[in-house]
C-alpha cells in the first residue's frame, strides 16, 4: 500500500490561543483567589474544612496555615503550568492538522476551569462551608460548560484528520522513531498522543508518571 | 499550496519535495518574497526526517530559488533566468523520450500521454 502524505507549504505564525494574556488568564485567576484569601484571612476558621462526603458533610479538616488553606490554588497552578507546557510542546512538536487548534483551545479552557474550580474550593473552605451549595453549583456549571466546549470544538475534526502512518500504531500507542513529531493526533482525531518512538518521549512519560507519585509522597509527608 | 509525497515511490522523498516546490516556483504560483514552512514544520507535518526537507530546501537554494535563514525558514527570492548550457535541449529531449517510452511501456495510451505532456507544459509556464 502506498504511503502518501501531504503538508502545507505555508508557514504557520499563529501562537497559542488567546495570546500572552489568554495564556496568563488561569494564573491571574489563581492569583485573584490568593489575594481574596489574603484579604479575608482573619475570617478563616482555625480548623478549615477541606473535604466533604457525598452527603455534603465535612470529613476532613486542616489547621489554618497559609499552605494548607491555599493548597488547592498551589495544586491548580502546578497543573495549569503542566498543561501550559504540554500545549507549548504540542504547538511546536505536532503536525499542523485539523486537531491542533481545537486541542490547544481545549487545553486553555481546561486550565481556566481547573483554576476556577480550585478558587471555588478555597472559597468553600475559607467560608467554613457556608457557600458550599452555590460553589458546587458553580463547579457543576463549569464542568458542563467544559464538556460543551469540547463537543463544539471537536465536532467534525475526526473526519478532517487523516490517520498518520497506519503501520506505527499498536492499539492506542504510536511509535515511529523516524517520525520527528513528538505528539501525533489520536486515531479518534480527538486530541494528541505521544510518539513513543521519539527520543524525548520516554523522559516525558516518566516525568508525567512521577508527578502523581510525588503528590502522594508530599501528602504523606505533610500529614 | 501543498506538497505531497509518496514514501513508496522510487524517487527519494527530498527530490519529490524539491520537484514540487520547483514546479510551483517556475509556474509563478510561489512568488519572490513568499515565506515557506520551516524545515521543522514541514518535516513534522510529513513525518520525515528534518534532513530530508533540509536537503530539498538546500537544493533549491543552490539553484537560486530560495534564501535560507536559520530559525526563520526559507524565503523565495528573485531569480534571474540562467542561460541554458550548451546541449541542454538535446539532454532534455533524451530524458523526455526515455520518460515517454517508459510510460508507453507501462501501458499509457498515446493520447493520454500527449494530454498529460501538454498539461504539464501549460502548468509550468508562468
């Protein structure tokens, strides 16, 4: 079977969606959450509710220290930073196909939702759970909006994105050491997957796998 | 404007890329001042080694069609038509005859071949 491939000769000067301001927005949102917390610090209870069960009852408290109370903001900032670097890597290391623009927009939308959800969690904790219900409704609305954004962004992309190098696919994984792309569009056309044959792939996969492990160790050490 | 390669073809990939860009250049579809995709962009899009695209761009730069700028990419430059070396017409005629013979041998009807030759000539005229 002939392996025919096509590419545009035009150069692509578009950067990440939203420009510098758009990319900074999730971090500005988190900074805003931090400023709000700072201004209300005296109202934060001595024992801060941090986890709720399915019935809305608090089942875990933390003591009132800046790191404990602001932990959701710190975690969100780290996740947003990780997503931002992944977006940069996809921007520079993936083919310019139909999936790229919607994927990058979806990543920015996800960063914004993560930042807003974590701000809402801090608001619930810092107000001793008084705003639990409205904040949960806000979070529900955000998640629904994110799902709607994803459906809207990716509708039709699947048909436009040709399957890359069919012989390099092994179930869900793509591996081609001759392919200079670090990320390639998934077979479904929805988002990207890493090219395991790329020399940078294994360090990146190990780094990503080590993050949850580091989070578990950090949680155990601070307990 | 797109470039299309066939990894199963006899012709090396760098030559396929160079031939197609050259065709766009001589037909005037790519004009002086136009910026081409960077080596990195084109290599990633096509899923081929960077050196393959760099070789194609390098060949076109040697022929005077492109100016290569590190980190920026390739730019089409004004190129004075070179004076054809002596015997070039005969050489071209021989190469064309061999190509036509090959096509006829593979079963292409002469009328189809004639139409294809005319179309190719018209497409390449600026």
